[in-house]
C-alpha cells in the first residue's frame, strides 16, 4: 500500500517533504540533487543544449518530487528570461553555492563543474556520516530481535532445570 501511495502525486510530494526534513537524510538528498543538477546541467550546456531544454532533462533525473517541482518552476522562470540562480535561491531547497554560479561572467559550465565536484565530495562525506550513525542503530535493533528470542528459548529450559532440581 505504501509503495502504491508513494507513486501517486500526493504521496510523492509528502514523501519528498518528509525525506528533506529528516536531519541527515535530508542533507544527503539535497547535496545529491545539487551534485546531479550541477554535473548534468554543466555537461548538457557544454554540449550546446539550450538551458531551458537542459533544465527539462535535469528535472527528469531528480528523484525527489519536491526538487522536481522546484526545477519545473525554475524552467518556467528561465523561459521568461529570469537567470537560473533566482528561482534556485528563492526555492530555499538548494544550497547557496549552487545558485551563486557565474551566469553573468559567461563561464557557467565551468562553475557548475566545480560545484558538481564539491557536492559529489559532500555526498560522499554525508554518506559516510549516515553509515557511521546507522551501524550502532542496526546493532541495537538486532539486539532487540535476538534477546527476546534468546529469552524465549532459555525460559522453558530454566523452568525444566528448576523442576528437575525440586523433584
């Protein structure tokens, strides 16, 4: 039921908001989206694809529905002549480095490439942090499963030993 619901528009939006608000997971999602946006947009624009078309392609690559909506809105703004940095900044989703790109200087592809390198490294660091936090959590959860099973096996054995001693 959850999988079907999460594929609906409402479910995808709610799930996207929740994922962005979870402390470490949200940070990882944002950095991953920023890296994907910067790398793909840089590559597409360097290949000569117009920015509006490149933004449409990048939008389809985003896994979080909230980020997709931001990119769809950014595409509309860029079509109206607004610089890409304005809707990215106004969205409040993307980090400042991503929308402080060199649109005015004309070296946007190069700046996006540098931003992509930075955010890919940040994604790697955030992934390590999430993994480091999850290890103890998994151990505690496994203990929560194993200990009751152990007690379920040991309790009847102890009662049999007690009954044998009393007999």
